C-alpha cells in the first residue's frame, strides 16, 4: 500500500500588496502494490516508515527511508513523490523538483506529482511551468477546491486577474469555508482596489481561522489603507507572532512605524526584511522613506531607484521619486517621474506635476 501526498507551498507579496497564502495540506490515496515479491515488500516497508517520519516532521529521516525504498524499487513513483515532499519541507526546493519530475517520468499519469510540482514551480517563480502542470491535470482535479485555489494563484502570478477570480470563486463554491481561497481572493480584491470586497473575504477568513498569518497581515493593510495605523500595527504584530521572521511582515510593520513617526523602531525591521529578501521593491521604498524622514535625500533617491528597477508598479513610487529629485534640484528628472506617476493614475504625482512643471 502507498500514500500519495500533496504538498502546498507559501508564496508572498509585500506591503502595498496583500499576501497570497498557500496552505500546507496532505492528500492520501491508497492502493495495493501489484506483483509483490520480497524486494517490493521491503520497498513498501521502507516507504511506510518514511510516511511515519514525514507525519512526525522528521524530514531527514523520512528522506532516508524513501531513499531506501527507491534503492529497492527504482520505479517507485510514490516514493519519489513523497521524498520530494520531505525535501520541500526541509527547504530543498531543487531536490523536490527533481523528485517530482522523476515521479512523473516513472508514472506519466501521476496527478498528485503534477500538482505538487506545480506548487513548487509557483513558489520558485515559474508561473508558466506551474500553469502547464495544473492544466495537465485539470480533468482529474477540476472539482477540487484546493486545485481551483492553486489555479487562481497561478493566474495571479501570470497577471490574469479575471481568470484568477473565476478560479477563486469556483474554489469557494466547492467549499465556502476554504480559508486559503478567501484569503487569496481578498488579496486579489485588494490589489484591484476593491477594498470592501477584500474586507469581507479577509474578515471571514479570520473568523474561520483567527491565527492565519497572511489574513492577519492583509487585515493590517486594509486598516492602513483607511489610515488606522495603530489598529493596523496590532494585526501585523499578530501575523509576526505566527511568522516572526517573515520578511514582508517585517517590512509592513516598518512602514506602519514610519507612519506613526517611530523611525528608529522601523529601521532595524526594514533592514532585516531586505537582508532576508533583497528583491522586494516595497521594502526598498520603505527604506527610502526612512532616509527621507532623516533628511538623507541622496540615500533615499538611491533606494527609490532600486525599487523602480525591481518593480515600477509600487504605489506612489514616482510621486516619491519626483519629490526627491526636486529636493535635490533635479527639476527635469522630477517632472519626468511625476509624468510617469500621473500616467499610472497617481493623483499625488499629477498634483506635483501641475504645480511645478508647467
């Protein structure tokens, strides 16, 4: 008998964008090993021992037992799949991908391995590859609320919000209490500035699971959008209580502290956030805002420009770049930045350009 397990990963955006949460879950299917002999019996025993260790979160031991199973039976697709799960949970993404791929090569109809590989690909930034795997198993999984949630997540990464919402809506039709789908649809609504709908989804997610860290963080962002910074700080602290070193939550708290005029508390948080993820444009903007608060304009401009290189869609980025360039006496550069911000719909950039560039 062998167990087929689905893993899910965790993928996050940053401040200004809510966090997309991907639930860890296990999916089992049971069936008998055919053509049993002493070798396959031994492989099965090692496999089952691996499953016990996996459930106990003893990932290195689980990997060892699955490897023993594979040594006895090198076409043991389920052992490759479950070893991939153990490797993923032991922070070995590349190893997990190799094992999931080997499981698929051994059994081309192994839907669970496609699903698992799709999730690792999504977390590691290959949304196109993830979508290809999800489409491969659509017929098999289309009525799974977890599948529809992951499909929505892939569409978000592919910048296709309309299809993402369709998938999230379907996930919630299949299970209205799917906290993951509620959190992620709320994140999508937030990114589209549909704040009332986002609030409804996030509140329901927190009613169902009060300690869900991404939903707590997203509630913080909603409160910050309403200028309720003190209340927002309470929620991001609750998120950090669940995930103390999560770089996006650290940055979000730093941003709130700046708005509450507590820059000395904000600085170490944003520095740690960038140490953990230097490719976060929002954190570079937060650090730039800290430098502005300290009247270190040159350093602020460097960080704003770094944010621009990573993700030029960060909210109000060109307003701040223009303001900083203008303070440095660079009027043409300031007007160009405000022009770009105005083109993106930033009313503050439009105001500054009207006042200073006519």
